[in-house]
C-alpha cells in the first residue's frame, strides 16, 4: 500500500510521529551540544587547573631552591658566627687572665709572696670596719728583721732577697687561714689577725720568733742567721687603722730597744702623739 492509498487521518498521524521523532532527535542533539559544551568547559577547567598546578609546582620548586639556598647561607653564617664567638671567648679569657695577673701583681709582693703594702692596708681597713660593726677582736703585728742591713752589706742584696723570701714563707705558714700578711716596706712586715684576742696573737707572734730563730737561710756555702722583732697591739673598736699601726710600730721600736728577737705588746698609751 502506498502513501497515496492512506487515508487523511492516517497520513496526519504518520506525519505527527515523524515530527515527534525529529523533535526528539533535535532535543537529543541539543542535549549532546550541552553535554559537549560542558565537556569542553570541564576540559578547559582541567587545562587551567593543570596549568595552575604546574605553575604552583614550579613556584614551589623555586621556593624550595630559595629556601635551600637561604638555609645554606644561614648555615655558613652560623659557622662564621661560631668562629667569631670562639675568637671572642678566647679574647675574653685572655683579658680575664691578664686582669687576674695584673690584680695579682698589684696585690702580691713577688719576692716574699705576702701582700703588697697597699693591699694589706686595704684588707686591714676592711677588717677594722668589721671589728667596729660586729665587735670582733682584732690584733696587729708589726715585724722587722733584726740587723738586716748586715746581711746586705756582708753578703750582697741577692742574699738579702733570699732571707726575705725565707721569712715570707715562715710568716705565711705561721699564720692561720683568714690572717693577713703583707710586706710593709724593705724588711718590715705587717700582719692583720681578725677575730683574735691579745693572748692568741702573742702566742702566734712568739711562735714566729722561734721559727725564724731556728730556721737559717742557706746562701752558697754560708748559713745566715736572722731574728725578728715584733710589736703587737689589740685594735680598739673605734680606733683608726693608722693609729693602731702607729701603736704597733711603737711597740716594735720598744722591742728593738729591749734587745730584739722578741715580742712587745703595746698599750693604748704607746703612741708618738
């Protein structure tokens, strides 16, 4: 049967069906276009995302390289700083050692090993202030080697220096921990005895006289005998150190006049004033 043989109603129905199929096809094509456009958009988004990822990775790589370079620079600087710190530390130690040596030179008499005059007076002032504050007893010994000039004149100054060395050792070893000994000048010495009553101070002084008397200085083929005279005073609470030393010096003078090689205990009235 041909289409001419179809009735009008049947012909219309076929046309409508074909139109419906065409519209569905067009709709599907439209949807395919939408899908295609979506795929293109998605693909473009992926491309852009990939490019951004590549860019970020490259930036990250550069940052990593920069960080590594900065880290190497910091490590090099740390090494340099450590070297500088070591040099500074050595310099500080050297300066501290030099300062210590200068203080030692300023405070210790090289020949006798006792304190210098200036330092023993500084320490004595400190002990007198302590005595004034707390009431502790304080004693002073003023000492002088007897007939020392004869040693220098008869055997030379080198022999005299050896006698002074030996006496310095005997003096330091005869005192107690906390006692202070210094070379006051020439063959004269001063000892500060903190927290020491007159009886104890006299016992220490008598023992020192005995040791000096018994210990001779060996010089070449000679045995040099020396003795020491000592003036002893107890320092008054409100007395100045200078006045106490003057009284001890007066007591020493009296010991010399009494025959030397002895201890003379001074009183409050034994001054030149």
